[in-house]
C-alpha cells in the first residue's frame, strides 16, 4: 500500500458541527476532537514526522479549552485582552494546530506544510498566529504562563492563562521552581497535566516515578483537582470550579491515554504489542498504519455526522507529491556509537551510561540491555544527571552522559563547568548536533553547543563523519583522553558514505584530506556538512575550480604542525560549520592560523548559521542558511574571486541537501 493523497476535514464541516443542535455541547466537542485528530494525523503524515501519541492524548482538553473557555476566536489572537493557552511540552503542537484550524485561525495551506519552510514549525513558535510561546525545550511553560499572567495584571488587561504540561516533563527542575514562585506571587494560573503516563517510549513510573503529584503541588500552595482527561463534562466541572479561585494557582491532573482515538495507538494495547516499548510517540506512521488510523477516525466521524443529520462528511484531498529530499544511506553514526559503547563496556567495568529519557534516539538501549546495572535512567532532568555524573567520576567511575545537544550543552552548562572544576573525567555525548533534521524547529536544532563546550577548560570536542570514525573517536575519548570530552553526533542517516583512508587513525588536533585540490582548501566535519561540501567541490571541478576538502573532527583543538603542513599550498581557506558562525570550528581554525602566523599571505572564511535556525526539510533549511551544496559552490567561487579566479561561468548543479538547486557561479 502506498499513500499518495492525504485528506483534511474542511473548516465548513466544523462550522456545521458547531451549529448542530441535536447534539449537546459536549457531544459536539467530542465529535470536533475526532475531526481534529483526523487533520493532525494527515498533517503529520505529510510532514514525515511529528508526535501523534501525545497530540491525541491532549486533543480533548485542547478542544474543550479553545471551544468553551478561550475567547481568542471572538476577540482575535492579537487582542491584549485575549485568553492565553500554551503547551509547555510543545511536541503536541499538531493537536494545537488542528484545533486552531478548526476555528479558522490557522489556514489549510499552513496546516498542509507542517514542519516545512514557511509552514508550521514542529514545536510551538510565536510566528504562528495563536501560538503564545516558543516551547519544545521542556519545563519552561509554567514560568512563561506566570509571566503572561503577571503582565496582564500589571497592565490592567483581561484574559485567563492556561498552561498544559506533560507528565514526564514534570521531572524538570524548573517546573518545581515555578510551582513555588507562582503560589508565592499569588498568580491565578491554571495548569493542566496531560497525564498519559508514558514518556518517549516507556512508562513514566519506569523512568522517574512522580509519586504523589497532587500532594507535592498542594504543599506548594496550589489548588489541585484530578479527573479523566477525556471526560469533557468532568473536565468542565473542574475548570469551572477553578474559575472561582481568584489569584490562587490551580493544577488539574487529567488522566489521559496516549494515542487516544486510534485503537492500536492507545497505550495499554500499544505498549503490550510493543513488548513494553511505545512506538507512536514520534515519527509519521507507515502507509499501512496511517490507512488503518485514518479509516478508524473517519468512520467514527462519519457515523457521528449521519446520526445527527449533519450530511455527508466531505474530505479535501491533497496529493502527497514526490518524497522531498535527496537519497540517503542506511548508515547512522549514532548506531555505530551505540554498538561500540557495548563493546567498550566489556573492556571497561568502570564505564557507566546515563540517559535523559532518550535511550532509543541515542541508541544506548543496547548498553542498557547488556549492562542494566551500569545504566542509569535520569528522566527529563539534564542538570541533575550531569551533577550525578560528576560525582560518580570523582569516585572511580567513567560516566558517559547522553542527551540531545541543545538540552545538554545549554541547560546543564553550569553543572558541566562545575564538574570540570573538580577535575574528574566525564564523557558528554551530544546527540542531534547541528541544523538537521530541522523539522522539530529551533528548540531542537543545536547550533550553540560547540561554543558552550569550547569555553570549558580542558574539554576536547569531536564529531565523526561516519560510523567507523564514531567508533574510533569514542575509543579515544574512553581510552586515551586524560580529561573530559564532548562527542557530538548527527542523529539522522548519513547522506553519503564517506570513505576514510584505510590507514586512518584519529590523532588529536589533526584532520584528514578527503579530496585533493589546488585552488582552495575547505574544512568541515560530520556527515551532513562534509557531504554538502564534497558535493559542491565535485560540481565546481567541472567548472575549473579545484577545491580540496579536509575532514576535521577535532572541533576545538588544532595540532599546529599539522595545520602548517595542511595549508602550505593554499592561499584561500574556508571552514563550513554545522553550527553558528561564532564559536564553532571556523573560530578554532582562525585562532590556530593566527597563532601560527599563517595568515600573512592567506585568507580564511567561515560559513555557518548566522540566524535563528529555520524549520523545514534538510534541503530547505540548509539552503535557507546558505549551507547546502549549491549555496556552498556559489560562496566558494566568491572566495576564489578574491584572488582573481574568474574561470567558472554559467551554473553549477550541485545535488547535495539542496538537490536540484542551481548555483550561479559566473
């Protein structure tokens, strides 16, 4: 089965349901919620990724809030007196977009472009009408909600404020800071916990049990209620009571089912069928699963329409179109990392692995299964995990700490620095480094991590270009490094197989030439940027510009004698960073060139991300930031022209991340 068309329920159908009087209010909203599930499912399928499980668990709550309590459809999303809703967990944003679509706030065109450039971002972003805060990095929402409520109070504006959190999200420390200060400041904020009892793929109680959540929050001075999060009358009863409480903050624990509305995605069944692993948290369903889910939802909505005289349910079909993007390989550097970690565990009994609820993404479940007594699951609590690791290192263990780069490098940077001051060795593995995958948006795209780690004394930062180098660099970090290291890993599939010389072995501070050239030497690292740079160099070779390409996996350390030899034949140098232009490898190379007095007759350029990263497909995002092959080809020609190079004319067709894009170089 191949899905070639997706189908949205149009806004006109929602208007018919809202006008129906053979259904009571809660019956209408129950039907609207399933209609929104249909649209969220189709949007995620078109995007190729997204979070359906938690979108479906939160859907009934969001529909009730927007259609019964919030005034945004009446007063407008820009009114200073509007009611405010924000999702702190953020990955349930397909649900929010579908509800905003049902109210006419988000357009059909935008909904069809989920996770695309100039479409809807993969996590909440205030550039989208109706979105009140950028979230995705967990734990911030209650604090943001309190800020909005206090601003309204100070400015004499109307409007209630509602915040939704996940239950796994309640492991973040900022949540408990916010519980205390919200009560202390007397802010009448309403927080709803989508308590679906599952994290990314395992039950909350197996990651970090929340214990008696109601008692904890009451102890901070909050009013607490609990009910079935899919029972609309019970939800309304609790929310109606909350509206009588004035400035006392209130928390509603809504017991929900992850994947609600699609039988095989609902977690009691899905968890059992997955042998204890929930598979519908992230990613788009395969064609067969999509068709089953779509049919189940549409059949239920159709039955509701017929039972209440609403006429036929008409769907808007939109062709999927060809799959966007260039071909990729089946190689994942993170897979090679996970496998090698198990092998090193056999040789090093002191090696322990710590995880922040990302074991599947980080491929460390292999280690968990092989050495359960040396695997520590910390949940969504990076600061706590890092401080724990530092103490373990002081007492004879070698901790390997895993999380996404943007969360580990920034959120826990103070704790990492504290560990550095104690002198014990810790290996920090920053997954999802760089710009792509870009669908989740800027909350997940890590373009600050190299600079944040590079400022830490004694830290060595490395990023492999392929699976073989991933194993080699992990070996180096474990067995040769005398102090702490940061291993930066791409999370997606490698765009090409990058071949290293058979005799290659990593030497601290030294790169390796991957492509010979005579006019210009360019450095890059990692599978994404090396692929784009190599593709650009291959295209330019046919136009008379000979670009040498070097893999430089050492992102903050340069061996001076190696660099002197490497640049000896070149007057023009460039570095391509999968990072912000400031603080990445480009700055490292520039400092090394200056230190070695190698800039006297040479020039060096850095190409990196110069703005907030944009959401989109890899080719859209790399092209937007001028880092796809076509853009790099054009920029390298401009570099060459500074020294009189003017041979290239016409256009270079570079088939990298910007496959099909023409780069004018004449």
